[in-house]
């Protein structure tokens, strides 16, 4: 089985925050994927120069229509182009699905993992959102708690949808942690998510809890170490590191 | 050539020519692992080679440091597409560690603290191609990068260079490791862009 490159066409762009956009791509022949998996995106310039980056799939499998959510990094080669430069109708190439470890789906683990803890830093929420959405679409009641660290209230990706799902979906909790600027009336002053605080926001470690931690590398390292200190077993924690310092 | 995306120019670097296909240069040292970083105690650290006949040879931390040390300067290529050039390590060549081990095995399954495994042909560990390293740029290897000690096999994608290494099983039949079972390539040559199974 070889992962092949698929031609993809941008069919819709949704602004999520001032620096983040969701790209909806039509990919004929897409073989399907699990929540948590990612694709490799390849961009080729007119002179043949090409480069690739990985992007998590933001939605569960919906056939030939895929969603990725990209954060523009100021000096980045690819992400600012995807967020601002790509126009509806433009082609790119995709390869995948990639990654069989950082996955959760409401079907495959029934009875094995009873509670799912999601810990996101910034754009690390993307593959976790695919899990939240998969749970919603399946009508699953598996307890799921998302601890989501963002800089400011304006940086919350999927803000309205998370708000709505947290109200509508039984057993889904969304806990926002603001690092630079807290919303008015928030009881918590803005500041980094410390290991101690994470220990209070996470469920106490238990055999039926599995944690998925995703975001910039430094965030993932700190959060995963925090969970270990709180008593989580290594084997109960799955991580996806997006890179960066 | 792939499908051209209008308006995309990209940023070409001078060094691009030295890099394997699909890689880009970074000066950071990103981290890729499947879970949290295990904490390994030097007092109880061991490295064990187990042959196909279950003969074991074990080195303690002191044993490792007492062996001849080398200082390879190598380029690293991660399957997540970054490459980092000219990193200098300190460690013991696998040629030294395997010198007195009697084996007819062709394959190796590498084990790590924390349960990670990866597989590769034995010949890729020999002839000055691989080390058990414990220093990076002259400092003790940070745990995030695989300390106290990791395998270093720089001619293959970095997931083959198992962090927190605890031992090698010498096998007569190939056995897939952690990422290899999850669809990554069984060999992982960056110059042939062997990222995923079947590449
Ligand atoms: C498995 C996987 C899944 C990913 N999923 C997503 C996703 O869903 N959404 C998304 O926006 N990104 C995701 N990324 C990150 C993405 O692949 C790119 O690394 C990112 O978009 C930067 O690419 P660039 O070309 O714009 O920047 P580059 O030109 O490659 O880098 C520019 C600068 O940004 C720094 N940098 C690179 N990556 C990051 C980062 N993640 N955070 C902070 N600084 C960084 C670099 O060190 C460099 O200094 C994922 C990465 C991996 C490995």
C-alpha cells in the first residue's frame, strides 16, 4: 500500500481568527481517514520548485471533501500562502492519510477507553476538533474534555462551534485557558498553563482515561510532562508536535 | 513535476541542493515522539544486546563511558520534513559494542525506555554508521532529545535513531517497530524519500 498524491482543489475558505483560516478542499478519490490523522500538502511553483508541510485534518471523514485549518506563521514559507494566497479554485496536491497513532474515533475504542482528555495549544486544537466533531456526529456520550490554551479570546479557533457543542453535547466539556489576555469577567488572570493547573483541569489519572496532547513542540512537552507528574502513565498519553520552538 | 499552484513562489535556500527531497532546513531542533519524555535514571540505566540465541550482553552507564568515545558530526533528516546540518555528538560506535557479540542475525529491533521500538538491518548499524550517543554539542543529551542515551543512525530518517535507547534484539527475521507498524517505511532512506510504507 503506497500513499499516493491526490490533486485537490480549494472550494471554500473560512476565516477562523485574524491569522487562522480553514481551507475546504475537494479531493476526488480520497480513501478516508480517522480523526487525528494528517495530510502532507505539496505546493509547486511555476519553475518546478516544490515544498511540503503537514496539516491535520480538522473534520471526520466526509468522503471527498477535506478540511484543514492553518495558522499563518509570520515568516513562514507555506502557512501565510495557504491562509492568504490560495484562491478558491486553485489546485494543490495532498498525500495521506498519515499517522495511525494519534487517532481516536467513537467506534474503534468503545469499551477500551471510556474518557478522552484533549489538551490543545493554539493550532494544536485542529486534530482534536476532528475528534470532537466525530463524537458529535456519532451521537457518542463518551466523556470528552478539551483543555484549550489560547493567547487571547480573539485567538480561539472554532470558537462558536465549540461553544455550541459544549452546551448541546452531553458529556463534552470545553475549558479555555488564556495566556496573554483573559476575557472580561474571567476568574482566571491571563497566564501560562502550569503543570499544577493542568493537573486540576485534567481528570485525575485513571485506567479508563486517555489523553491526546497537541500543539507547538514546547507546549506539548510541557503539558505531557505535567500529566506525567499528575500521575498519568506514559502509555495513556498520545502526543502530536507541530514544530517550532 | 507536480501540479503548479498559481502564485506560489516559495522560499529557496542556497542549501536546498544538499538536502534530501522534500526536506527543508531548520536551525531549531524540533522533537518528534509518540508520547511524553520518559525520565531515565543513570544509576539503573543499562544497554542490553540480545542475540537470536538469547545471549545477552549488558552495559551500565559507567561501562558505556569507559569505552572509546567518538565525536561524529552529522546531518539529521526527520520524516516531518526538517533537516538540521552539522550536529556533533559524543558516543560509542556500534562497531565497538557489537565487536564481541556472536551472531548470524541480519536484522535488529531497537528497544527504548518507554516502550518505543524501531527496526533496521544490522549492516546499517556497522562500519562507522551508527552510535549510542550521550552528548550533543558537548553537553549531556537533554531528555527531550533522547537522553540519557539514544541511538544515532544519521543516514536514515531520524525515527530510526531511537531515543532513550535501552537495547537491541538481533533477529534472523525482520520485525516491524512502532512507526513501521503504523505505516512508515521499513527502511527509511531520506535520499530515496522512503517516508511511508511502499515509497
Ligand atoms: C503532524 C503535523 C501536523 C500539523 N498540523 C498543523 C495544523 O493542523 N495547522 C497548522 O497551522 N500547522 C500544522 N502543522 C505545522 C505545519 O506543518 C508547518 O510546520 C507550519 O504551517 C509552518 O510552516 P511554514 O512553511 O509556514 O513555516 P516555515 O517556513 O517552515 O518556518 C518558519 C518559522 O516558523 C517556525 N515554526 C515552524 N512550525 C511552527 C509551529 N508549528 N509553531 C511555531 N513556529 C513554527 C520555524 O521554526 C521557523 O522559524 C503540523 C505539523 C505536523 C508535523
